[in-house]
C-alpha cells in the first residue's frame, strides 16, 4: 500500500462527499492508517450529515461499497467513519 494510493482513496471520498452536500468547502477527510486497515474519517457541515448518510443509511452504505471495491483492488482495507459535530476524534 503506497502513500499515493491512500491519498487517491482519500480524494475519492472527498469528491463523492462534495458532490452530495450543500457546503462542499466544509468537507474534510482524514485518513488514519494502521497496519491492517485505514480508517477514513469524514466530517461535513452539521446540516449536511443527513445527506451523506442518506435515507436508512443508503448513501453511506453505497460509499462503503465503493471503498470495499477499492480495498479489493489495492489489497488494503478501507473503512469509513462519518463524524457527527460533537465527535472530536
């Protein structure tokens, strides 16, 4: 797993989120790399959280499905955490 791959996946999630929200400038993606996986922490404006989660979590599930396909191709597991406003981690 190269640094370039991690940046590319981070940018992919950032662009998907920007396309979904009303305030694209507020989108932040932070990659936390570990040995066995990388956690992508997605933060958006408080009023846009529902847009990236979707009805019954369908939008978030779709983004996670895309990450699953990328994980298979790159042989490295990526997971997505959508952070609420009060999450500071």
